C-alpha cells in the first residue's frame, strides 16, 4: 500500500522526466570549468530546483486537466489525480512544499536574480503551453523546445559563463528533434483519431509532415554540432597548427551521427519509445555511442587541464 502511494507520488511529480534537467550541467562541461569543484554546490542545488519547477508544472497541468483525463482511458490509468490514487488536496500540499523549497533556496542559498528568472520562465512557458500554445501547430513544438533552453541557460547563469551560440542552437534542435519524434510516435501508436483526442492539435499534423520535419531537424542538428566543434577548436586550420588532442574531437562526429540515426530508427520501429524518450537510455547502441562521444569530448576539452593538474 505504501509502495503504491509512493509510486503515485513519483508519477505525479514526473520524476521520470527529471533527466531533462541534466542540461544545467552542460554549461559546466562546455565552459571547460568541470574541474572547478567550487561551482558544484550551486549547480547541484540548481538541478534540484529545476526538478521542483518541472514538477510544479506537471502538477498544475494534471489538476487543470483532471476532468478531461477521466474521460480518456489511457490517461485515467496513468495519471494519479484522474485515477483517484491521489487527491487534489494532496497535490496542492505538494505544490506548496515544492514552492517552499524554491523560495527558501533562492532567498538563502542562490541569491541570483537571473537564475530566479530562468525558473520563472520554465514555469511560465510550461503554463502558457498548457493553457494556450499547445493548440497551435508548430508553435507548440517551439514552446516545448524553449524549456530545454531555459534549463541550459540556468547552468550558464550559475557559473557566470555563456556557452557558444552554436551549442545553444544545437540544444534547441535536439529539443525539437525529441518533441517532433514524440508527436510522430503518438500519431503512429495511437492513430490520428485517438491522438486528436489526446491533443486537438494533432488534427493539424500528418505522419508525412512529421517525418519531413524530423528529417529536417536531424540534418540541422548534425550540421550544427559539426560546425560547433570546427568553430570551437579552429579545425579549419591545417592539422599541424592544431593540438592533436583537440583535432581528435572530429572523431566524435561519426558517433554523434550514429546516435541520431539510431534514435530515428528506434522511434520509427517502436513508436512507444518516441512517446517516452527516457526509454532510449536503455538501448545498448545509444549507450555505447554516447559513452564514446563523451570520452572523446572529455579528452578534447580537458586533456591540457588534466595534464596541468597532474604535473603543475
């Protein structure tokens, strides 16, 4: 009984979606400040607060849509408020607790107005989407993708370093890539009629259109990532004028391309994966390619700093 209650609470908080907030750590990595351990307390607390802000959005959305969800067989089973596993009064208490954690943290620990602004933007964008923007095709995709930008920007604010615009563009394209894949997965998995019951905006989308958009974002993402690396390490120069450990970063491009192609294959062959992107982390191919890409980037960005640390 207790385990079922806990499971319902975690479901209401959407803990399974917290992986999106890992974006706050990107600024730390790509600013080449990963070895500055003094920045970690604020970044970790920032991650926790982003998770709180995300859960606030999910709870408010579930409270608003509770009656509508009860008429939807799939949502009624999955959403604890619609199914009656948790009460609305309990959800309000959770909202107050999460809001209290955020307020206390920004008052006494992270006293940064820009970070507070990113938290507000995450919540406001989420609510604007649920109240209005989700009804407009293409606007809904862009609105959801902005949530990824706010998460990344929060990390930049906390360490006081803005990462490359190329990287911000790549993050936005990753977000669009994932959101379009989910739309496509819903249409294939549920069918047009059921998907339209799920969200009315699906009336404006067709599988063919979403395939074209997905292909477009995959191409844009690959090109942006490649250009970011070339620009970051000045790889347009002759190899003899570039440090070898920097030039090796080029090797990450084929692995990044593999991840994109593998994701497209999985979301086409198994549309349910596109609807729950967190399941992609269970795929061995993506895990291996992701680990290799990370190791190459770590080597390229931090080789000289690790050498300096070991041999001052």
